[in-house]
C-alpha cells in the first residue's frame, strides 16, 4: 500500500506587523523614561566647628597665605606674580629641597577656588605630603 504524501503548504510569518509593534514599544519606552542628570549634584559643605589644635613644634614650617584676590605669600613674603611657576620656585627656596616639612595653606574665605587648588598642586608637584588647611573655629549660634 502506497500512501501519497500530501504536499505541505509553505507557511509564512508576516514579520512586518511584528516589527511595527516592536518599534512602537521602543518609542514608548524611550519617551517615558526619565534620565538622571549627573551634572546637578547637591553639595553641602561641612563647617569647621572644632578642628585639631595647632601643635607647637620646633620643626621648620612653610606657610602659604592666599588673599581674597588670589595673591600668594610664602612665609609672609609676597610673591611678585600669582602663577604656578612663581609659587613653585618660592616653595623650593623656602623648603631648600626638603619636602618632608609640614606645609600649611591659609586662604581667605573669598579666595577663588583655583588659587587654593594651584597651591595644593604646587605642593604636590614638589612632593609635600604633610599639608594642612588653616581655618578659624566657627562661632556657636546662641
């Protein structure tokens, strides 16, 4: 007995409508998604209520003072220019090549941030590791 094989019909899936549905879903998710904005950071700076008291030591100390206008003074000597190379040379002279000396930076409250960063950068380039920032103790509110 010989059975005839029936010819099968070619089944085709229409993918065009599926692509349309996926595209609409993609559009929906893109439009309704909210992205976080990394550039809007909320920074709350701490107050210096109590700090470590300055320790009296017999070691030589290097002081960098920065005025509100960004003018530098190293060990109470004003620098002729307020740029990084001049500050580097003044720190080299004051330390006589000894980068193990403690270094303190005291900046006015209205000093531009770039001036303080430049002072820290100069100290870092010369290898100073004992850097402290001098602040005034905040007054307690009654």
